[in-house]
């Protein structure tokens, strides 16, 4: 059940728990009297005009200095001719810019007058209230838009004028220019208007989308939208014609550029002669066929981004819809949030917004979620949607819509990782899927069993505990066993006193260590753990101790792992604590080890891309008696790799950091951060100082620093939470690190 009232935005949908979720109506935008503009605004307008003229003069009056032949006395004739040709090209370009600026100045003067006073008159009368940006572009007629110059004083004038309009007029205009980023550069003066909207009690993303919606079917396109698109589509079609990978999946071979260009000229001539309004139905059908006959490739050959045909065509749609009404087209932010976001599509992360601002917006666009999840056919005028992003958006709703239960279960228990964890979380309380998950536990595929167990844990039905314990009693692959233990913990059925018998741990270690190590954690194999004891007092063999380290690195998490705790339970309390302290020290030592001469020599041998000029720069900047740029190096006299070992390590590290942009760390413990699951058993009093020291000295290792924050937050003592809070409030820390720390706290700290 899914119903939306288009007049109010109110609606409802059925949730997985059979309850009815009510979507609130769109709160009205406040109205008010229109502002008055007159002589009081003339000084500010004069500043805009002066700024415009200065920028235009700089664009059109610059002349390339003539290059005298004497400057090229040592060069051959070909290079001299190339320089003269480049100079001629510059003059031609300058002449073209001058002509274009003169044409635009004439249009502006005819509409608003030489002093721009007519612009204020049009503002005062409300004539340009709905087309403010187009009128401003006509007034300024700069090759680069006013706001691209990052001129805060000029932007401040425009901002102040817009702020005088009532929200009913202002908000859609602001939406055309500013995105609701929530976190932006302070130099973006115009973003203050968007910030004011987001802080208002009527904030709702639905207010920013006042343009028409894209038609569900091309034949349903309104005459107004078709006419606007025809006016703006041909520039995009020219770009399509020049795009070499024209997709013609439904029409055979791609069309060549010459054919496409000829047809674009034919359609353009038709419109110029007849006009959009005067087109006959047959002519309109012909133009519409031309616009949509190229089927956009859903992916390029490498599977990374969408076809540029799709970009150009949707660009024509956006331009057409913006011409009909101010504001973003209906569904714009959902498309941006769901798109694969190749170059040409702006992306937006709706999860960064307050839930109250976005959830009702998402709930009114479940048709796009349908297409992203494969429940409906994609529209040819939309970008390609990502399934994982659709699942992530569903987590912003107060309850999961019942219509997505089956597809979410398939994603939660499927092989693809994208969206799987979110899908499992969305099935919380969905008891109808407990039995299907039980059936999947009996399959032979370890991956399917693992995800079925995790899904049962996420659903949270206590009846699943007994079957999960039964399967735990039989031998299971490591990953399946870990998932079952995590599920039991999620169901509240985990007994912390439960421990793996010592003989089973040793047998598992003997078998598991025969498998090859992953390269990223192979350094763990060289560690020598301290002496350990089982609960019965017998010593832990080297294989069992090393197996614990390997499992921690492979399946552990900084926040802890029930599977690791299950195996650590085989050790006595003192051994668990000693191993935890030792592991934390070893992980930090490896991750923060500085460069040595030997490491640098190995790096040079392993990374042949650091060659040529970069290597010569390092060599000549670090070896006494030489200067980079002052000595010619012949191919025979090229510096040898052995020369690295004759260079002072500190000098070489400095040169590498400045020239090759290398960090001062040869190792990374990020891939083995699961070892911190073992370190959680260290004395809590010593964890907080260790984490604080690491974050103070190595916080620019962002991934590892976030792992350490997760580790400290999972301990949850007052001292550890204070470390996390200090990072969240530290203005010298990176924005990403502060945000990560803030999310780990029960509530953000006061700054």
C-alpha cells in the first residue's frame, strides 16, 4: 500500500511490521509582501556594474606580446613557426571574445540600460522574480558567471537582495544555484541562504523541487516540457554527435559523427524556420524521435561510469525543466543520491541531513527506489541507479516499507556485498523471514550460511537462538561459526563464559595455518607471542598462539568479535590480558615504524614508477656536492639504485615526501586492525593513554586513527570516551576524523 496526495504531499505506506506509516503533508512556505527596489540600491548596483566591466575588460583587452625572432635564436625554424602560430590563435580567440562581449553588452543595455537601472525596475515590479538568475546573467554578461569568481562582496549584494524576498519566492531561486551541503567553504557566501532555509521550521527537501517531473513515459511528456527541451536540446545533441562511443543497443551499429551532425543541423533548421509553437504534430513527432532515438548505454566498456549520451540527454532535460519553473526538477535529489555519479552528475548524500528533513521526501519517491532495486523498469531519461544506495536510503525511513521485504532478504543473504549490511539491518523485526533464513542455513555454500546467520541476528527473533546453537555444536567453517556467534550475541543468547576447548583450538590451528597468508597481514606471521597458558594450566603452543593472531587480523574488528572472544576464552585470565597488551604494542609498532635506508631501497626496487625525473630529483637533492638542475645526466651516467644506500636517511625521507609525496610510514596496520579485537582484553586503565598518544602523534593516518577511535569507543569507559570526545572537539583534527569521533559519542560535545 503506497498512496501520495500530489496536492499536499501527504501519504502513507505499509511497513514490514504491518503498521501504517503516515507521511506528513508538506509544511507551507511563508509568504509575505514583495520587497521594494529603487534609488537606495543604486550604489550596490553600481558596484556590480563596475565589477562586470573590470572582468570583461580583462577578458577582452589583453593582447599577446609579439615574440621577437631574436628570442628564438637558438631554436630551429619549426619551433619558431609553432610559437607564431600559437600567437595568431591567441589573437583570434581574443577577437572572438571581444565580439561576443559586445553582443552581450548590447542585449543587456537594451533590456536594462547602460547603468543597469532597469534591472532594479524589473525587481521592483516582480517581473523577474521567477527568472532572477537568467536576468542577472543578462545584466552581468560575463564569460564566467559572477559566482564563479568567488568575489564575496559581489555575492553578498546578490544574497542580500534575494533575502528580501519572502521564502515562497526565495527558496526555489536559491535551490537553482545552491545545493544543501550542510558543510561547505566559508567563502561560499550564497550558501548562507541555503543554511537559513535548512535551519527554518519549514525545512523540507520537497520545497526545493518546484520544477516539473520527468515523464514516466516519453509519450507522456507535456507540450510545455517538450517545447522547452526542444529549445535547449541541440547543443547537447552536438556533443552527443562528437561522442565516439554512441550506443545503439537496440538499433545495430553506432551512427557516425557526420550523420549525427547532419541530422542535428536538419532539426535545428526546422525549428528556426517554423518555431516550436508552430510545429505540426508530424514535425513534433519527427523531432521527438530524433531526440530519443539514441538509446543511452547503461554502462561504459569498463563498467565504471555511464554513457556520455545519457549525460547530455539528461542535461537537456534539466535545462528544459529549469526554464519552466524555478527550483530543482521534481526528484532531482533522489536521482543525485541514487546515481552512480560519473562526471557530469552532482552527487548528494542524504544520510548527512537531519532525518526529519529528508525522510518524508524519500517516502514520496519510493517509485525511484523501486527502479533502483529492480522492481520496475528503469527510465531511459534517468541515470543508472545503484542498488546499494537505494538500500542505504531506506534506512532513513522510520520503518521499512513492506513492499521491499523480499528483495531486501535476497540482498541480505546474497553474494554481493553492496547494501548487504544495510539490508540485514532493515529486516529487524521481520519475523516472516526467520523460516526462509533457517532453510538457507542448511545449504552447503559457506557464504550463504554466514549471511543467513547474520540476517537471523538482525531480525532479532529469540526463537532463532536454539537452531543457531544446534548448528554451532557441529563443525562449521570459521566464517560461518563467527556469524552464528555474532547472531547469538545479537539475540542476547551468548554466554560470555562459553569457551572453545583447548584441544579444538589446537586442532583448528594446525589445519588453519596450512593455508597461505594474505599479503596485507603477512607481517603478523613473523610475530612471536609471549608465553601463554590454557585454563587448565598447560602451555599454549606456538601454533595456537599464532592462529589467534591470524584470526584476529582476518575476521576481527576494532570494536570486538564474539568469535575471537570465544577462542580467547580457552586461555586463562592472565594470559588473555598479557596477549592483549602485547598485541596492542606490536600493532602500533608496526603501523608507526619509520623509514630506514633498507626500506627505501626496497621501495625503489618495488615501485619502478618512481623513476626518471623524480628519482634524479631525489638523487641530486640528497647527495652532497650535486645540485638538481645543474648537472646533465647522460643515459650511461644515470644514478644507480645502490646510491640510495649512500644517502642520509633523513634527507632521503624529506626528499621523498616533497617530490614523490610519500608519507613517512613504510607500513600500514590498517588491514590487520582486527588485532584490536584481541587488544580489547587489555587493562582498561592503560588503553586510554595509549590511544590518546597514538592519535596525538599519528592522526594523519586517517584510516588507522578511525580504527583506534572505534576501538576506544567500544571499551566505553569514561577515560576512553574522553579520548574520543577530545578528538571530536579538536579543531586541528581533520573534518573527517572529527565527524567520525562525533558519531561514536552518545551526543556531540560542546565546542
